[in-house]
């Protein structure tokens, strides 16, 4: 759990839209190569979630939630 990390208790996975917007800003995130999980489940495929590739201007793909080859980065609203 991330509760309390950095004095924050509102950590969460970003939405697909938040990741798409971040990709347009070309963020420099160290130690990140590839896709990031979003919190959004793919419509019609509850076993899948959306991923976004920050290095490819926000290309997105629905992937199985069981895939362990995708990074997760949490965000906070505070």
C-alpha cells in the first residue's frame, strides 16, 4: 500500500485520458520503457484494462490485466 507515502493517502492509478494527456507533454520519467496501466477497464472485456505508451505519443492498447510486462505509476491529486 502507498498510504502515507509522501504524506499523501490518495494514491491511485491514472485514467487513460490522464496518461494520454501526459504522453502529449512528452514527460521524462526515469526507468520507464514502454506502457503504463490505466485504471480504466476496456469496455466489453472486463478482463482487460487500457495501457498507454508515453514514448509513442500516447498510443493505447487494451491488454489482459494478467499481463505482467506493463508498468504501473500511481498519481495523487494533492
